[in-house]
């Protein structure tokens, strides 16, 4: 595995990439729209080319070892991130995000995901540096995940809000309607003259304030249908307002925190290719940078890649075995070979890992596309 990269290079690279991300976000903010296939393809090509240019610069600065590790890690992370697209589609549909706002929503959600992944990578690097036996755990996680992929245990046609989103709902009021791209808005809290609101039990079991006559009760979920306002007594006083989150804030939070669950599988996989935290982070960064455009470009193609999960499962299983072998070679556990390294099995090189990764992805994609061309109906014998 590669050693330490020059600090000036790491700082310069992060500053340049941050500038690109900020520029991308500004462009989206100025012209919200639904990108077509051609526009999305151009952006995807740009980010892929950018990743390859970065690999070339890495080769020039530090040599072939870190460049090869980056390419192998980037391909692995990029392919595993394809699984995110299906979940992103479920979340955007569940929250009924308006089409012109979907680009901005995905971009901010991905930026949150990058921040959370950075924390996870730093923590993972610190644990690995202190406890080499953690590679046994990482390897086991990847092998279990690979088996689950083959069995189809990760397939879920319905989005369920995670604990973070549910906690925010309990702590903050949430408006029923979107307010453009705003994350907060003001909602009316009407109360008839001389009457005080009483506490009632909401449908979710939480204590809520009963709406008075004429008040439209704020929805407790973006999935709830708006209720019809009741007749307003003539003596009702003007309503007061309060600050509330919009569904936009919740969907961004859902995107960022849900991605973290995928990172629990993918980040150990990248640590199986390289031990350099900077390379691990940049592989995640470049993989997620073009994911927003890839979502719009492949919205119809993902359903055709039916065998992709088997290719991803093979990659995870391969890296899981690689991690276990590495853990054996660096063993310090006293109950295994008296704390001495176990040199059974080969040390798999990064070049071999790259070949396996590309091969698995290529075979899975080819088989999926060929299977999609088969006639759907029964074959009839020629007369």
C-alpha cells in the first residue's frame, strides 16, 4: 500500500475540488431545472475525466502505487454508489420533491453525505492504525454484505424514514407544503378568540395541539393528505405564525443520513485497497461528485442492470477475503498463532484487485444488457 502523500498536494487537491463543488452548487441554484440525458451525460463524462486527471496527477506526484490504489478504489466506490441511485429515487418519490428542485436537493444531500463519510474515514483510519485486527471485522462485514446482496436482502421497494428524520419530526414542526428551495417557512397557528388550544394525541402517538375552528392542522408527515379547513367563526382573531421546517429540509437530511448506511459497507472495502485516508476520501468524493448527474442519466437504465448486484457482491466478497488475508499476515491477536503473523495465503496486490474489479463490473453489465435483449414471450418453433 502507498505511503504518505505530500501535504501541499493534499491541501491543494482538496481546495480545488471544493471550488468545483461550490461552482456546481451555484450553477444549480441559478437555474433549477430537470437535466436531460445529453446534459447529464456531459456532466458525468466531465467528472469521470476529472477523476482520471486526478489519478494522472497522483501518478506524477507520488508514483504508480497511489495512482493505482486510487483508480481501484474509485471504481469500487463508484460501482457501489450505483446502489444509492435506487434509494435516492425512493426518497425523492416518497417526499414528492418537485422536479425542478431535485438537482439541488440531491447536491446538498450528497454534500452532507461527504461530510459524514469524512468523519467515518478519519475514525476508521485511527482505529486501523491502533488495532490491526479490525481488518477481520471489516472482512466479515463485506462477506456478510455480499451474501445479503446475492440473496436479495438489501432490496426494499418502500422507503422508511430513519431515526434521524423521525427525531427531527418530533423536535420541530414541519410544514405540509414546499416553499421553493427554502429549508424553513412560517405556518399559521390560528386560534379562535377567547379559546385556548388543548393537547390531543396525534396519529403518531405524540402529543399535539388540537386545531381550533378554522385552523388547518399541519401535517405530521409529508405523506399525509392536507385536511379541509373547518368553518371559521366570525369572531376568530387573525392567526399567528411560527417557524417550521419544510419537506425540503427533511428530504436533504434523509438523503445524507441514508447514504451513511451505504458507507458502512463501502468504506471498509476501500480500506481493503489502500490504507491512506486521503485516497479513501478522494475515492468517495469523486464517486459521489457525479452521482447526481448519473441519477438523471440512468433513471431508466438501472432497471436493466439486473445482474449488477451479483458483480458488486463478487467485488465485496473478493475484498473481504483480501482483508482477512491481510489481517492474518499482520496478526497480533494472542489466541491466534500465539500473536504471530499467519503467512498462509497470498498477499493480493492492488493491480490484481483492479483487474478483478473491472472484470466483475464488465461481466455483470454485459450479462445484464444481453439478458435484456431476449424476447419476453415464449419462443415459437419455425414452420
